[in-house]
C-alpha cells in the first residue's frame, strides 16, 4: 500500500494559500511537517532547508526590488514618467509599448534582465502608456485606462517570454538542452538559440498589429463622453 502521508505538505500549502497566510511561513511549516512524517530528524530538515536556500538564494533578490520601487514612487517617479510622456507630442500607446518591447528583447538577447512587471511596468511603462493615451484622448474613460495599463503589461509578457531563449546562457535554454541530452538527442547551444529567433520575430509582428488596434481603442471617444459634451 502506497503511503501518501509525506504528500501532506501539498495540502498544507494549498490551505495556507487559500487562507492567505504568510507565504514563507506556510512553506516552511509544510517543509518541516513533511520531513517529520518522512521520519527525518529536525537537524536533517533544517540542513535540507538551509542547503536549498543557499543554492537558490538569488531567487530572493526580488524582495530588494519592492522597497526600492516604493521609495522611487514615493518621490514622484510615476508623476515624472507621466509628465515626460505628456510633453512628447508624438508619443502614443503603440509607440511606448512597442519601444519597451524592443528594449526587452534586445536586453534579453544580451543576457540582461532589465525589465519586469514590478520593476519597470508598474512604476514606469504603465504610467507612460496611460499618459500617452490621455494626451491623444483627453476624454478617455476608466475602462480605456484599464485596457491601456493591461496592454503595458502585455508588452512585458511578449518582450520577455518570446525572447528569453535567444541568449545562449539562459536558464530555459540550458534546461531544454539537459532534457534533450537525457533523452539521447545531443544538440549544441550554438544551434539551439537560433531556433528561438523566428518566435521572437513573429511576436514582434503580432504585437505591432495588436498595438495599433489598442491605439485606436484608446483614442476613440466613447458614446458616453460624446453625449456628455453635447
């Protein structure tokens, strides 16, 4: 008979997330409980947790981003971004988002992690895109504002997801190579990253089309606004 008790940690994590408890505390409790049920000594459990943290400590670096972004926003980063875009006569939703998309792809191809929703989109790209939409359409509705903000986040997704394998040393590319090697298919990284380029180029074209469509939606005056003006 299969013993499913060591899987109780999954249940603890699920219940903890449903109750919206502290994430790190829930994971720590789940790990300790799983280890105890698996008949591990408390010293062994702490050793495993410490070793795992040491190997993946770079994952916790995102925590440092949050207070930094908070300080920048407190001192007017969002307002300055809006003022900058508002002063540009030719700025538009499509131009701002497409420029960020290109920046994201170029930096990804160079192996630089310059971007992300919390560090770039939330404090900079979204306000800049919204300001460009307001400059083009002063009668913009709240629904249009929300669409513009969402589209700014879409530019991050297109820019990162469809170009992260262009860099020869990316973690995703190394993972694919490891899986292929284990399956008996030997491929060199020099050959693998080339096949990520068609997807990156296709995403550029698709996003460009969507950005033009979104630009029209953001600048179109709604019936409600027209009626109120009358």
